[in-house]
C-alpha cells in the first residue's frame, strides 16, 4: 500500500511541477500524458492552479506513505 502512495505521489508531484515550470514540454508529451491527465486548452488556461493542486496532492500522498510506513500499531 505504501508503494502505491509513493508512486501516485511522485506522479502527481511531477505532473504539478511540469504544469508550473515546463508547460511546453507537457504539451509535447501530451500523447503519453493524456492517459494520466488532460492537457486541453482549459487545463492550460488554468495551468498554475492545476499545477499547484497536483503538487499538493503529490505531497499529500508522499506524506501519507511516510505516515503509514512509520505507524506503530500497539
């Protein structure tokens, strides 16, 4: 379960950073990336908001993976 959280966290974090820093590269990779997240005109219009949301989601999943891995039961 922790590995899934780490994977989702990394993917979301990378997608968010690409929306914020390299939207041109994101458009070039859109053939592969459209299976994960949409890069249509409306998404690119609000790319900063979408990027921040993805970064927050990525950090949340990485935090949850850390929390679950360090959770001491009993």
